């Protein structure tokens, strides 16, 4: 849990009371590789911090085409963002790509920490702001990039992604075929 606390301290003060509350509300979860632990068509009620491992979010387009929407690795928070914050049914799945150690907090406990601890409220606000800035920056430019440029942008965020994620999942994220991805990679 120390890595979670260190990460929180980067964004906000963690008082003794807040640390105790975090230790009592965040739960450690060990999830094996290739496990879907949050499903679409349900409300996602947990926020996760990745201590170790790699996972992805994905959804189905046109009924049966699986599309990776993002990859997450150590020291990142993940959830079905619109479901967790909007209390609405999720359209995506969360799946481990490696064995993972996660710290999770239920939305009710998360909201209680926000109400009781002003510095946690600051952290929660900064987390949302960070997600919004990232999504805005990444995806506004993303639409106009070539397949090669999208691949290079992904590598700039995750330099070792190919060692941790299947090429089919990377191709689906980039919106290209595996063959196109192979051609791009061969020219590196």
C-alpha cells in the first residue's frame, strides 16, 4: 500500500487521519492474468490503483468486434470512468493482461473520503482533471494521425507496450489490422 500512498502524496497532502482512512478503505486485490474483472452492462462501483501488472479496457463495436480502448500499467488509476463517476451502466470491460496487484475502493467509500478529508477531495479533483487533460490532448490530435503516427504516439506513452500487450489488442486500439501493424513495426 506504500506505493499508493506515495502516489497520493505526489498530488496532495496525506494527513495521519487520511492515511488511516485510506488503509482501512482501500482493499488489496490479486487478479490472475486474462481475467475480466469489470463487465459492460453493469455499473462499475470501484476505482483501482495498479500496484503491479498491466490491464486494458475494451468494448465491442458492431456487436462482435473487440476494440481495446486503453492500456494501464503500474502507478495508474483505472475504472470505467463514465460508469464510476456517472453511476451509469458501463459500456466497457476491464481485463488483466498480466497478473495484477490492485488496490480498490468502492465508490461509496471514495465519496466518504472526499467528504471527510479536504486533501483527499483535492486529490480526487486532480485525478479527474488529469484524466480530462490526457483524453483531450491525446484524442483530439489522434483523429488526424496516420496509422504509423498513432503507433508512435502509443509508444511514447508506453515504450514497452509490445512486451506486455498482444499485437492484436494494440492493432484494435490503433484501429488498424494486425498486418498493417506488422508492416509499421518492420520499418522501425
